[in-house]
C-alpha cells in the first residue's frame, strides 16, 4: 500500500444545503486536548451545552441534549423512542424529509397516515385538521424547514390543532435551528431534532434534540423497548441527566465544537442572527432574479437560509455547478427527489450567510453566463 500524503483538502465556499462554513473558533475548539467522557470538567461542558441548547430552542425542557450522530439520527431517535408497534402517526410530507420520517414510522411498526402537499408548497393547517378527524394518533410530525424544497412551514396554528386533539407534536428543525425562530415551548412542540452542520455552523456529527415532559412520559411508559439500543433515550437520559451513567463514549471533540458554536450563536444574539440571514437572502434574491433565476417558493413561505431556484433558459445544472466548484471553489446544491436536475439549492446558513459570499457567487455566475 502507498501511504497517502497528509490531508490538504481545498478551501471551499460552502453555499449548498449543508454543511455550512465553520468559524475558525469552532475549529480551534475541536483541536483542544481530549478529556474523558466522565471527567468532571467534561461534565461541566455538557451542562453548558444543554443550557445553551435550551436557549436556542427557546425551551425549559430538562431533556435537551445532542445525540451522538447526524441529524438523520436525531429524526430516528425521536421517532423510535415515541412510537411502538401498532401506534398510529400522522406525518406531514412536503419534501424528501417528510418521506424519510414516513419510512421510519413504518419501520417502527406503526401505522402511517400521510398529509401530502405539493413540493414547493407548505402544509395547510386545514389538511392537518382533516387528518385528525376520527383518529387518535400517537403523534403528528412535520418538517419546519424542508431542505429539499426551501419551504418554511408555519407551525403555530398546526401546533394548536395538535395540542387540542391530544397527540404529541414532533418537529424537524434540522435546517431551521439558528437561522429562523424556533419556539419549542410557545408552539407546543413535544419533540424536536436538529443538526449541527446547518445554521449552527458546527461540523456534522451531532443532532440536538429536546423532549417535553409529555414526550418523556410517553418514552418511559413504553410497553416495549425501542428498536434501537444506541438511540434508546431511557438510557441516554441517564448519561446527560443527573446520574451520569455510562451509555456510550461521547464524541468529545464534537461536543467541544457544538459548545463553541452555540456560544457564538448566543454572542451574536438570536434576533440579530435571524436578521442577518434574512438580509443576505434578500441580497441573493435580488441578484439571482436579475440574472433570470426564478424562486420556487412563494415569498411568504421562503426559507432565507435555503434558497430553491429554477435556472434561466440555457444554463445547465450539473455542468454549471461543476464550473462554480472547479473555477471558483463555490459549492451550491442540486435538486433532490422531484426537483432533481430542475433546481438549485443555495444555502446561506450560519457562517455561510455572509454578504461577501453572496457577492462572490453572483460575480462568478455573471462571468459564467457571459461566456
């Protein structure tokens, strides 16, 4: 075997659907010396991570912690802990990740009832109201920020409907947390999950989750064990909670990273951060529309941090994205699912939501399109 050289990956401007750029302070935090996962000093860091996550989620839920895996594992952790075989779940689907939740529901042995909306559209609360008629599901699940379509789903009215009907309210906030407002307690959310690699601007590898007291009661009242040992919250909560009982070896460097990333989010301030994402979105929108791109999503439902656009006539999808990468070191994302080959997904998430990045992308596109 020929031993490869030391890693020297190129520097990219990450303007795709994830991961986003990471602040140098987060990278430095990851390079600090390791501690044992039960070291008293590391346990203090865990406590601080939980406290900062509660601030960002806007919740008082005691059971708020990062799952030691990616955002998709956060999705699975929530669903496999709340659902038992024979339970019913209503899943709202308006893109790839609603489909993914539906798949996990069925793998749990639960009965699935779908509420579908066209790609690029939001789920109407009346659809949820109709789906709940004559049903007593265990939970209702929905994606807040659909990464495959760029739709920002309003949650307040749906949360009220679900709470009045009795099911648990489950929300995917992988692309929304840290980029737009997420109010777990105010919106009656019982279980929520996110990822570190989007608007929190930490490397991928952790999935922040939060469970309400109602959700914790549902988990602890199960008649059967969750199908996943690794994601069994009844055991994980003992590590992140008071007893600090060993469950798995925590990814120490990743915990350092989310600690620093959350600290930077709160130093900036949530409202200031949301304003920055919105401001750079508007700058991008003006520039892309001037070049002939068309936004897929109606203005009132657009995600400022994930912009889904149709290409101008004559501009090829994959070849142009490859030129942006090869000639300008800029990454943008292609379409998923129904949108594959039809749209771009331009991410302005966390550290990547920067006026200089927007102007760099627009300048590169102008040059390519002139040719």
